[in-house]
C-alpha cells in the first residue's frame, strides 16, 4: 500500500499517476490525510497525557515525603481520571488507525512514469517481438483436439473428478508437463535464483501482505474451517517468507524461485478463448521473486525480462512483450511487462508471463525493510514474474510444432522428457 508520508508530500503527483489507471484518487487521498492528521493529533494528546501522568507521579511522591497526604490524594484522583481519559483516547486512536488502514487498502499502486495511460489491454504498448508468426496447414488442430487425438490431456476426466478447469495430464502429456517444470527451475537456478518448495495454502496475513486481499478475495479459494486460502501464485508464500524482516545491505539481491500448482476462481465465460488450457482453475507455474534495494529494482526488472526471453528463445516459440498501460496494470504493480506466445492454430496471442515491479507497495504491507548506509530503516522493493506459467506454453508447443505425423518436441526439452516426437 502507499505510504501516508509520501501521499502528504506528493499528493497531486499521486492523483495524476492514479489517473493513468482511470482511478480518481482526489477524495480518497484527502480522506487518508485527514484521518492521518486525526491519528497524529490523538497521538500527540496521548503523549502529553503520559507526560502529565509522570509529572503527577513525581509530585505525589514529594508530597507524601512532606507529609501532605491530602494534596497527594487529590493528585491521585487526577491521575486516575487521566488514565481513564488516556484509555478512551487510545481506543479512539486505534479506531482511527484501522479506518486509515482499510482506506489505504482501497488505493492501487501509482504507475511508474513510463507507464502510459489507457483503459484496457487494447492500449498496451508492444515493446519487443521475436520471430515470425508461424504458418500451419489449413487443417491444423487447436491444442485441445491435439491433446485428445494423442492422448495427452483428458479434459472430460477432469470434469468428472472435480469440474471444468481441472484437466488430467497423462502419458506423454504428463511427462512433457514435468519436463517443462524441471527445465524452468533449472534455468532459474542457473541464473542465481534459490529454489524453494512452499505451502499451497496461506493465512490471511499473507494474502494482505502481497495484495491479494482484500482486492482479489473473490478470486481465491477459501478453506473456511481453517481460514486459509489456496494460493493463486507462489509469489504469495515466497514473498511472505520475508514479512516483518529487517534486511542488511549485504542481503541484496534476494532471488527466489519455486514451482507450485496455482488455484484461481476465474469468472465463467465461454468460447474458444477459454477452451482447453487457455483458462484453468488449477494450473502449474514456476515463479521468480526478487527483493531489491530501491536503487536497483528497475535494473532487476530488466534482468528478469531478459531471463524469460532467453527461455522462450530456447523453446523456439514466437513471442512478444507488452508494457501494460495504466488501465490494464495489476492493483499492486507500478510497472508490468506481459509476455505472450503466438498460437498458430488459434491465430492469436496467449499471455504466458507477467513480470512486475511493485516498488514499496507490497513491502509497506509486509513491513519488509532494510537498514540503509545512512543507518535508517527503509522499505525494500519487491518484484515477481512467471518463469513460466505452463498451460499456454504447453498449448503453444502442441499447436505450433504439430506436423502431419505428430508433434515435434523442442530440442531443449528432449533430455528432460526422454522423447523428441509425439507420434
């Protein structure tokens, strides 16, 4: 969430930045500043009451020493009243602080200056294109038909066991899925990321820490009896490992990677754009997370983009990179690059990765700080990216590399899956 001190100093700049999202922050930022003024005023009163109480305590002791018990008892009554007033004021301040926190939760991150204003994905900016659009035969099949034809994925069986959006991978489909996971992890580890295996359920504090709550509460599966949430991405548990931490300069950079299944209650819709692997309630993803000094976070973002480019180049997939406009930017992100691979059979682009810099937005929620060279505690910057989300990568491989007699496997995956062709 935004820092109140920053809002106070840069209110108009924040209003203009939020407008890139189509978010009018004029009223809510003013309400935040008013609540903060009330909180600070109450704190000043509370501090004065504490100081007065300490003065009374010293005076009472001196009066008793002088044998002036009546005067001392009169002061003790004032002290009692002061304590009651302090308790009431402290309760009021707690209420104000909670109102302030809940209001801050409603304000998204301020986009970076390079982010263009815009309403939706149609206003995103293409910043990179690799390869040429693959051309397939007229009778080329989409991945859901290829998966059925070659016995790779059983969508109907997933519906039987659980419901729509929970596919069952089998035979060479399961092996190819496992090969992609291992390949992605190996690439990330070789790039200096430490692998973690993390829980698939998180508590409410973790959801608030990375910004899934309260913004995306309706999109998360909630286990009510235990008040736990199934993770929508491993970003949530990995980043929350550092919640409430005070880092040293020598700790930077922190680079983490992990594989997990992910669970999302996507809004229901119909059509080819959500068929097969295009949109799922459960899917596999390998994530990269970085915690950086603020001076280095945008260099780190560029490095993450280059790293994911290298993976897609090795897979031989045609892809492009978009810098998201304000209207398509995630709630917590200051800047996001989306990677999309081209599906030759569906003749459209499929998003397979988002790489984002959250600057201090998540760190402020997480209370994730570091001790800077000036001795002051400051908020770190957090970043994350998909490296990669598997379903649409697998869909693109099946569709783009299909041939008359089967599907060719990218050479880099052959050592991982043990076959080079699906006949």
